[in-house]
C-alpha cells in the first residue's frame, strides 16, 4: 500500500473514532512518513488523540 492510500485509510478510521489511527497519523506527520515532516498537521492530530486519552499523543505534543 502506498503512503497516500495508507494516510487516507487512517483518516477514515480516525473519523470513525479510532484514536490509534489518529496517533499513527500524528506520528507519521511528525516523522515525515507521509512525505515531508508537517508539525502543524502532527499537532492537529496529536491534539485530537490526546483529548481522547492517548498518552502517545500527549508525549508527541510535548515534542512539538
């Protein structure tokens, strides 16, 4: 599966309530797995996941 399709699938899952998918999107943008690094999008997705109890996302927000 290519990066773009993986991202679209994750966004779909996150839209259906998957906090794990939102975490993966945030980490992916932070690390540049979906192209270049994008701290703004990483923060958006990490904030969403952290608001729903994700400790991984809370840690990531501390790095942004």
